[in-house]
C-alpha cells in the first residue's frame, strides 16, 4: 500500500509542478517551455467545438476547398469516379498514420511515467516508479507538435497529388482510346470508299481502259488503310483494357469527350508541398536549436526506494567549439526552406503558362484544321461531280480524296492533342480530383 501511495504522490507532484512552474519557466532566460500556457489551454477548450481549420491547418484547409474541374455527368466524370472508387489509397493510409502520430504528439507536454527495476548490492531487485516532467525546454515540445502537424499536412498534399495523378492517368488512357476509336471510324469509311475506287479501276482494267499500274497503286493504298485501322483498333483495346484494370466498374460503354471547367484559382500542388516541407524544416530546426540549449526537468522516483525528487538543468547536446556554427546553420536552414517556396511557385507558374500557351495553340490549329477539312470535302464533291460527268479520271478523284482524308486525320489528331493539353494543364494545377472527396 505504501508503494501505491508513493506512486500516486509522485504523479500528483509531477502534475502540480507542470502547472505551478509555468510562471517560473516564463521568467527564465533560456526562452521556451514544454507545456502550453494556461490561457492557451482555456482557449483550446473553448474552441474545441468549432476548430478554425484555416488557422490550425492552412494547407489542409486549402486542399479541402479545391474543386474538380471535371464537369459532372460527362464521360470524364464517370471515368474519374470509377478510378477513385477503386483506388488502393496508399496515400490515405500514410495520412492516417501521420494523424495518429500528431495525436500522440499533442500530449508530449504531460509527465512521462515508467518503471525502474534495479539490482542492489544485496542481490535484491528494487522496483520504483519514475516520473519526469519537462518544465522548460526552449520550445522543443511545441516544435515537436508542430512537426507532427506539418507531417500531416504533407501527407494530405501527397494524398491529393496521388488522386490527381490517378485521375490524369485514367483520363489520358480514355482520351487515347477515344482518339483511336474515332480514327478507326474514319479509316472504316476510307476503306469503303477506296474499295469502291479499286472496284471501278479493276473493271476499267478488265475493259482495257486503264493500266494495271493504277490498280496496283490502289491496292497498296487499301493495304495501308487496313494496317492503320488494325493498329488503331489495337491501341483502343489496349487503352481500354488498362483503364478497366484501374476502374471499379467496366467503362467500355463510355464514349465521347468531357468538358473541363476553368481551374485558374488556388496555388499549385507543388507550391503547397513546398510550404509543408518548409514547415517541417522549420520545426526540425527549432528542435535542433533547442537540443543545444539548457532545459529544466522535474524528476521524481519512489516505490521500494525512498521518495526522491530533483530539478535538473541540462541539454541534449554538449557545448563544443562548433556549437555556434551549428546554431547559425540551423537558422540558415529556415531561410533555405522558405526560398524553396518561391522556387516552386516560379517553376509551377512557368509550367502552367507553357501548357496554357500550348493548349491555345492546339485549339487554334484544330479550328483551322476543321476549316481545311470542310474545304477539302467541298473540293472532293466537285471532283466527284466532274468524274460523274466524264471530265475527271478515277485517279484524279482518288488524289483529291486522299487530300480530304489527310485533312480529316489531322483535324482528329489536333482535336485530341488539345484534349490532352487541357488535361495536363488541369493536372499541373492539381484540379482533376476534388480535395474534399479525397
């Protein structure tokens, strides 16, 4: 019973010291304490029901406000929802781990209690209870809490990055499949038309009107169209097979492109990552600095041994001739971490502007290609009428038809280049997956 009473006395003493020594710690010259001030504790208790996320976790708050640029109800939205639903969510597991560590770090200012078992000179084991309470540590405990919180924010950034990367991969596969499907449809019509030309030329050769060389040229063109159509079909099948492997439900019945809204608002994910890494570096620098400075620890032990207590002043790192340089290097590391944010902002802005310019160019070229395709079709119709009137040869019409087919293929190519550029721009801005959904 006496052991239990002594243990309870030690715990009560440590808790009392953690509260009563606040004023003393605040007046000491080393500048920092382990436990939160009483007014902070009251404020936290009062605001626990309505936490200010924007102030407590600004990066997570910014991520939660990020909306997806994918228009709901479109093929893009169906693909994005399917691949997010089937995500293994490794980044989400890492975020959960970081949150648990941050939850544990919230209580690092409380006393640490543990047993101590020793063998005395008489060969008997002595069991005691040891209580340590850090009263003053130059802000190390608070820096540890800030470090844990920053790791949570970095894990949240990684989660959104992972979601955007996954949606981008899926939509890129989908766009590739749609492009190959549209090209296959075009080549199917081209094959039918060229087969008709080949039949006409074959009849003319049989009648001795045309030369065999023209028929051989047409047959070579037919073989090229068949080979290209088979390649397009295989590309579409491969892309859809990969997409189905990523998705929770089959997506073979989805056709067409989806629209993307404007995503000009909000910092890029690379900038938010740099901010989280800056906060981590600053917290680590504060911890490293505190390890070079003295701390005040209240200790107590009791049990089978007499009740003992002490106040100890010491530091984790012994002073040496390089200590001053170490402290300067720690302060310099904070500035270096802050500079990385500016570098990330510049890199992200350059990439976004370059991609926006490329998107504008592809969009303009696609419109020009559509106009050229319509003109080529009008020219083909004119040659067809002239052929029907006996004014043109078959190979004349075939040459104009190839011009029209090439213009149509270029229009298809530019259309999907613009779609891919639009997706890449949304990926750079981190706006393909909704932050709150992840």
